[in-house]
C-alpha cells in the first residue's frame, strides 16, 4: 500500500516542507495497522523501525528528531540530544522536527520567510499549561509566523469532564465558548479552536509589540471520525476498552536547502 499524506493548506514559503502521515503504507499488524510510527504503544520495535525507515527513505526526510512525548510543556532545539519533550524547533536546513499524535493536536509552525520551523504536540493538558506559548517564544526573528493545526479529535467526539472545563475557564472565561454541554453532564471540547484562540491571543499580546503576527490555518480533519485514515486513542478506547492501544501518526516539518 502506498504512503498517503496530508499536506497543509497554507501559505508557507517553498523551502518549508511539511505534512502529516495517515495510517496507510506501513508494515504494522492490527491494532496498529499499518503505518504506526510510535515505539511506546506495544507494537514490535522492528516493525516501527521499518515504518520509520520507509517514511524517511521514500520521502527523503532529513534527520528526523523523534521525541518521547509526555504531555509536558518542554520544547527542545533539534540539535539537542534531549528527546523528552512535546515540541521541537530549528533554524537550520535539513533538520526535521516531528511530533506524533492519535487525537491530540499536531501544530506545525514556521516563519513567513522560512528561517524557523517547529512541530508541537498539544493535548488538553498541554493547551491548559501553556504549550503554545512555550513553543512560540522560542522564535527570535522578526518575520510574521504561521501555524497549521493538523488532524485531531473534533469537538463532536471529544467528551471531557468538569475538571477539564474548569481548568480552562478558570484561566480565561472566554474559553467557555469552546465547550458544549451534553446530556451526560459533561462537555464536548473543541481543542482545535482553543489552540487557534491561544495563537491569536499571542498575536495580540506577546507578539504585537515585537512586530510579529500569527496566521492560523486549520486542517478540519477529525482523527476519531475517519478510521480509514487516522489513528484515534479515544476511538480505540471505545472499541477495545480500558486497555486499548493504537498507533500514532507523525506530523513533520523542515527547512529544505
């Protein structure tokens, strides 16, 4: 099966290369079938390495930096040896930043002139704890920025408890607009819109004085709904129970020479 990719629909400069993978085109067997790129989900290490090798070889991805994500707000430079982080950035050509997801948000960032790129993993904890701010503040240039929010779980399928609702709204009551109450006395949470709001607030508050802006692009793709193309941890939990497992997609970005 050939590799199938999701290309960002944005206005990044031509030297910035970026995409998200789907689950198609790998060697993993169920429930990770088939292009699982994560080593921590129970799949065979050798198979995951085969999947990564196919991806990097066929698409000529230079020097991918695979992270060990922990729902933190830690950001590392590509050239660092550290891998315990949830975002990676670089200013150097041919250094690929990678994050893996299966419902959480993959956020790809770049400068308008293409001299800085970053890949960010953000679930609800990351958004609540300031992951977007921690990532954007690594940029030291003066060019406007742009962000692409890739495939992630949609509001329709992301049910959360009152603790998550209160975590966000206690910080900013304006975030209540991204939660819809349901019949279970819980909430449907719109992660992608929260991320866009936070990026726009950064544009207004942190970046305006520095002459920077952020343009946000949304993929509009739901990892839960589209089981043919995407892994979803929440969907796997509903189908398999508490001990469910599934694979991970990758979202990658680099500066080509």
